[in-house]
């Protein structure tokens, strides 16, 4: 069964999030870093993951200050 574009994108998004969170094994990190060297979609997924985590942190930080 072929991977759909949406499934591929979701997998990249999940891998990127795990990568920036430091949750990938050494082997997974190496493989993902190789992919980053050749796949623009993977690089975009990392950029999006960074943006989303920064936005989540900002909301959490703002909420904590409001308490």
C-alpha cells in the first residue's frame, strides 16, 4: 500500500517534533539528519515543529504569568 502525501507529511511532522525534543534514538537521529540533507519537506517539518513548540511555550508562559 502506497503512503499518501498526508500520511508522509504526518510522519515527517511527528519525526520532526521528536527530533527537536531529543526523543529519537541515536540511529533515528542519524537517519533523520540524512533525510534533512536531501528532503525539503523534512526541513520544513522541523521549522514548523520549532514554531509550534515556541508558540505553545509562549501560551504556557503567558498563562503562568496571569496566575
